[in-house]
C-alpha cells in the first residue's frame, strides 16, 4: 500500500486583473464581458458546472426578456446565451424562454471558451481578507486544500453576496417587519404525464381540498408547474419552504430535507389523484434548493418598489427590467404580483451594484442594493445576466482609468454596453 501526503500547498501562479466569485448567469456574463474588454479574468465556482440557480436549482423558464408588447428589453450576452442554448438543443425558436438545462450548461461552457475566461470549478469562496476598504485576498476551499488568491478588483456574483458578507460589509436580509426572505423552492420534473388529460385547474381544486383536510402540508396556494420541451415531462416549481434563513447553514440543511418531503408529497398526490398523472415518475430534482432571496448589499442607491411601478429610467442605467413585483409569501400562503405598466420597463442603476464601504468590489446579480419588494422583480435571470455584463465592463473601466468602482463614468459604461448589443 502506498501512502500519499499533500506535501506542498496548491498555489495558482498566474496573476489576474479580475476575480469573479460565482459562476451563475451574472458571474458568467461579468467574466465574459470583462474578458471581452481585454481583462485577464479568473472565475471561481463552487460546483462543476456553470449557471447558478438556472442549473443547480433547475430554475425554469426564463422570465420574459421583452416588454409586454414584444419589444426586446434584455439583449447583449443574455440573448447570445439564449440563442446558443436553443441552437444547441435544436429548438427552431431561438428566442424561446423554455430552454433545456443541459444545453444551457454547454452553451455557458462555450461562452467561457469564446471569451477566454479561466475557470476554477469546485472552488468555494470561504474567506475574505479585507483592509482599508479593499479586498486584499480571498480564500477558496478546494479539493487541493485552501488557496489564497488576489487581484486588483473583484466581482461578487455569488447570488448571496458571500464576498461582501465575508468581508464584513453590512447588508439587509428579508422583509422589513421580520427579516423573513421569500420561500425557498426545490424544483423537480415528472415524466410520463399525459398532458392531454392533465387539467391544471382541476388538479389545483383538488389540491386545495387536500390542503383543507390537512392532507397536504405545503402552504403554497396552488400548483406551480410549466410545460417542458420534452414529451410527457412537466416542470414543477411548487414546493414552498418557509421561515428559514438561507444564509444559515443549519437552517439551509433543514430546508433541503423539508423540500424533498414536499416534493414527494406532491408526486404522490398527483400520481394517486390527478387524471393524466397515474403513471408519472419522479425523474429529477435540482441538485440544491432554490434560493429566491438572501442578502442585499448596502449600495450607493437602493432600488425601491416605487422605482419599479413608476418605471423609472435612471441616468446611470445599465439594464432594463420588465418583470412584475413578485413576492411569494415568506410566511405562508399567497403571492403578491404587481405588474408594471404595459409596453414599458424600468432600469437598474449602476449605483445599486457598488457597496458603499468597499473600493474594489462590484456586485453582480441578485443581491443588489434594494428593498425586499424591489428585489422580487429584478432577480429574474435575463436581468441578472445583463447586470453581470455591466459589472464586467465596469471592472475593465476601473482598470483602464485607475479609479474606484464608484467613480466609473457611467456614460462610458453605457456606450460600451450599447456598442456590444446590450440595452440600457
Ligand atoms: C425557485 C426559484 C424560482 C425562480 N423562478 C424564476 C423564473 O421562473 N424565471 C426567472 O427568470 N428567474 C427565476 N428565478 C430567479 C433566478 O433564478 C435567480 O434570481 C437568478 O438566477 C440569480 O442569478 P445570479 O447569477 O445572481 O445568482 P445565482 O444563480 O445564485 O448564481 C450564483 C453562483 O455562485 C456560486 N456560488 C455561490 N456561493 C459561492 C461561493 N461561496 N464560492 C463560489 N461559488 C459560489 C453558485 O454555485 C452559483 O453558480 C427563480 C429563483 C428561484 C430560486
């Protein structure tokens, strides 16, 4: 028997202009757009694939990337990714929002290769050395041990603002009255459903009866499911795990167990009681429970519900959003859904991406500075991808002009976004 010991700690000898933490859609877009601007970029991701909630939590489908009348609102790298995914899966409608997860993973890999980003998979940001308003280094936990990495600028695209939190920066979490976040949801897919006989309305009526009798524990008011581009398969986004803090590892663990119980409950309810589901099989649940909401940074601007319903167009806009305020009740049944006016959009201000207490972090994706209500709207995947694209360009401007992120000239940022096909 040979015995092997790790004698020397793993080191990464390359130096990078930018380190992006988190390879979700925001992180990939940030890394690719920065690399496109000439930066040497390292992207670290805790799993062995990219996509974040879209792949690790099987979140599906993309919410609309257009205004209600069909005018495009989210383009740039998002559109490139959407079309590449549909092209790879053989979908004739390249702009379809109903994308197959496995092809999305491949499209993301291709995007990384195309723009020349270096990726470290299976690498979890675990600590941050923060001094004089700057991240000096980060520690990444890997199979080769802990690795320390540094760069002049960082993008926090972890979805939960891990980098900001580990740096000790302040943040908000949940709704004002009790700090509760939107529910977590384990997405799953059922096969062998006869869609011709499956009547969602009838299924929901029966589900409510079962709930009343205490036979169903899930507090969700109905069954949320979507058509899927594979025959006889349906996607379910219907578990509702409430009352847990997704940034507390013990509570997150309990949430995973509870979610699987709810999934099994729903599967059995459908199989045993709903027409068209008699032969259904549970074929897949997401590798992890989906987190809708967690930490929100304290940035130079806090996006509010009024900005959304008032369709505010900010001077420092870096992306558009057409989605409603959509709050799944953090403490029980019901969903608040408030649409924005027809054929309109609001914008995301660059200032919401910059933590007020740091001089070398840009935040991309869902943890932007915002209220609980506002967050429920811009968190959708087309928008977080666009926010990521802007973050990468902003990082390139920090390098080019030797400035701090809060001093980036947003006119220049907007011009580069537009030149590259994005909409601001
Ligand atoms: C249940 C549910 C349903 C939803 N429904 C829809 C929908 O129908 N349509 C829609 O468009 N949007 C929907 N959303 C919202 C959307 O999926 C997310 O808000 C969006 O994907 C967030 O993207 P992101 O890149 O900011 O973060 P994430 O997708 O969370 O990506 C973060 C990435 O960072 C990695 N990471 C995290 N921490 C670390 C760390 N410490 N070190 C290294 N890597 C790390 C993660 O593995 C992940 O790859 C839903 C969300 C949920 C949870």
